C-alpha cells in the first residue's frame, strides 16, 4: 500500500512546448495545516531521491516538526513516483518521455500548493541537491509567496563542470549494450553499476577517501565499499528515470524562463525571501564558491557552509554531525 497521495494535473504543456499527457505529482504530507494556512514547509526531493529519503530531516523536536508545521514533500518529475518515463503510457514512455526542467517542476508544485490546499503563503522552502535548485526556483518564481528559503548542497544554476559530471554519469549508463537507446527490455544493470562508480568519485570528498571514512559505514576496504554500495546504489531505479532527472539537473538555471530571459543575476536579485544557503565545504558537485557568488546577488541571504569531509553527501542525512548542524541552523532560521 502506497504511503503517498497523487495530484492529477491533466495534459500539461511543458517549458519546451511538448505535451506531458495526464501528468501527476506524487506527494506526502506530514502534520496538519492550521486554520490560517501559514504553517507550511515545502521540501522537494532530489536526484534519485523519493519522499521517504527526505524524512531524516522531519520529526518531533526537529526543525521540520510535524507537530508544529504542515510539511509537503513533492516527488520530482522523473523519480518514478511522479510522472516519469517508467510510469507514463505510450507513446510518451521510456526514451520518448519529454524533457522537463526545474521550472516545470516548480510551476506544477505551485499548482499543488494553491489548487489542492488553497495555500498562498509558505513559511519555508528547503531542499538538498536538485531539491536545492527547486528551492532557489521557488524564491525566484514566487518571491511574494515564500517567507524563507534554505537550499543546501545545491546551486541556483548548474555550472559547466557539474554538467560535465552529469553527462559522464549518463554516458556510463548508456555504454551498456542492454541500453538499446532507452528501449531496453530489461534494466541495463552493468550501466547502472557503472553510473554508481562514476558518482562515487564526486559524491564524497578526496579527504573522505583518504581517511577511509567509509569504514564508519561498516565497509572495511575501499573495494568492498565500491562493490557493495556504489555498484548497487542505482539498481533499484529505472534507467530512463535517472537520465530524465540528470537532464533536468544539467539544464538547471533559475533564470532560464520568460520572466528572466537568462539573466541569472537579475533572477537572484529578485529573490526577496530570507535565505539560508548551506553548501558542503568539500562539495565537488556544487562547490561553495558558486553559492557564495549567488548570495552576493541576493537580498537578505546568509552564506553558511557545512564544514564537513563528506562532500556533497554531507546533506543526505547519513552523517550525524552534518545532520545535526543542518537541523540546528534550520531551527534558528525559522525563529528569525
């Protein structure tokens, strides 16, 4: 039995001009919406993540406390629960699934918030990785609706180096002979494992590997860690779904829409929400320098790196000191 709800959107015209027929968002809520409808926290998912993967930051006595807030976690398009290549009927299934953008995701999420719940004010939008890009997009697209944004482990625009890494992940997967141009009859497992090996080098920092911090996770050797964790990490996902999300990330840019016409600094300057921007200090995907630049162009933004050896994955909820730091900062931010 599923633990989430479905919001039907009908036939949607995407930013590309393509039609996504009978589109839907899968979402889960935590807590109760108050009468004033002003206790809302919005928490989008990330690449290869689903709503349950966000739950490490939700709970009593945490910043995202369901006893106090109404928390909505929408699943990103392409993640296998919301509209995705793996669950869309022909002829838009598999490799025929249209390209979706961060802007598309946030526009449809806005429909969920306003049409389903009648909400017109959000106390906080928060997210990690591609969830952070969605968080920035909320601030740029709906500045009057959002009181605070707290993106962590992600940028407002995907820089060229990150695009190269994402393309490398896709290339590793597609090198599998079972790929068959996206019309495979069985999942390209060798390609999915290869994607995991490529990701392993970027998900954590150099010092993480130098100091063998993976041993804290129970892996005795580097080889054991790579084989038992990274070779398996993507095998539960559909390959086309993963590529859809990666392509969404490759084109991530809060200014890539009619409102801002590609003027990135203008889009940043229009984020009037209070902002807490927390990059991982050793993040190789989204280095802190990129966030520092972004905060310089934003109003009322705090730049606060997560000092961690866990790199990009400092924001995934696996390393308790990092998780405590993020939660503590969010608690303080919500009080301001």
